[in-house]
C-alpha cells in the first residue's frame, strides 16, 4: 500500500516545490520571497524524507538533516537582514 501511494505524494511535493520556486522568482516583495525560500527548503526536506522511505536507505535522511540546519540558519539570517538592514550586531 505504501509503495503505491509514495510516487503520488512525491509528485505532489515536487509540484509544491515548483510553485514555491515560482513565488520566489515572481514575489512582489522581499518578505514574500523569503517565505517562498523557506517553503522551498521545507518542501525539499519532505521530498528527501519521502524518497528515503521509498528507496529504503538512510542516506536521504542525513541529507535532509543537513538541509534543515542550513535552511533554518538561512531563514534567520535573511529575516534579521530584512528587519535591521544588517546581519552583525
């Protein structure tokens, strides 16, 4: 049952990534683009976990962990730059 559903879910997350990339490129303002980038990295994380479950290998989970750490730091830095205009205090 799981093997039959996973390709459809992977396709749905791939579509969500495409829509987030479109918002990243066409966002009317900088906060919209930061939110689209955050959504893009969360969708890529979910996609990596789903592919790891589908292929039954732990390598994808480790890659998802690295992406989650880098994505969090990137979102915090971009938000701080947006609010203050400077990254360092």
